[in-house]
C-alpha cells in the first residue's frame, strides 16, 4: 500500500510542472497593477517564430566622375610678343638700305609682335575630371518583424512582434467584464 501511494505521489509531483507550464502558470505571475484595473503579467511558451521579410529601399550617395574637355581662350603672352617683335625686326632690318632700313626694322618689329601675340592667343584644349554626387537607389530584403505563435492556458495565440522573443514570451492579461 505504501509503495502504491509513494508511486502515485511521485507521478503527481512529476506531472505538476508539465501541467503548470502548459497552463501558463509557471510561478512568475505578477499581482495587479495599482490604478489599472485587473492587469496581470504571465509567461507563455513560444511554439514557433517566423521572420517576416520586407523590401527596404536604400538611397546611397556616390560620386560619379567623368573626364570633360575644357577649352580656354588664350591671351597674348608677353614673351611670344617680344620674340615675334625681335624676329620681325631682324627680318625687316635685312630688307632695306639707309632710312628705309630703319622703317623696315620698325615695321617688321610691329608685324612680328602682332603675329607673336596672336600665336600665343590660340585656344588651349585640356581635359579636366568633373565629379557630381548622385543617389544610387537599391532595394534590400530585410526582416521587418516576427510572427510568433505561443501557448497560454492550453490555447494557442499568434502575434506579430518587432523582436524574436526566444522560448518564452511575457504577456499582459487584462481582465474586464464583458458588457
């Protein structure tokens, strides 16, 4: 008789935590909050957690650089003007005799200076790198929430949370009369 009674007590003690866990009463219930009516907190067992994915649009600034042809107007260079004047004066000096030589030298210097100045004023073509900032848009698949299935008092519930609760979920129980 004692052996049967001790086996029955042992079976009851082993089944008690399973019943308590299945019913949601694990010993972590809290008393009602003051001034909030009949609000309690308890723990529920999480049965399944499924991540919920969504597309998130990401805009990222990047530098878009490219070569650009730049034309700059040339200005008369003093060195080229003087060189042209000297060469023109030397050529004019070889042209004439007497007073004509002096006039040819002056005329050659003027014409050579003008030609040298124009040679220095040719447009200059160069290449410069230009950059501008553009927004690159892309879509990424990210977790936006979790569908959580949990059991409390033998009933199964489903909620969407913004975090993964793990094995247990703290729940809020609000008891109010049904009208």
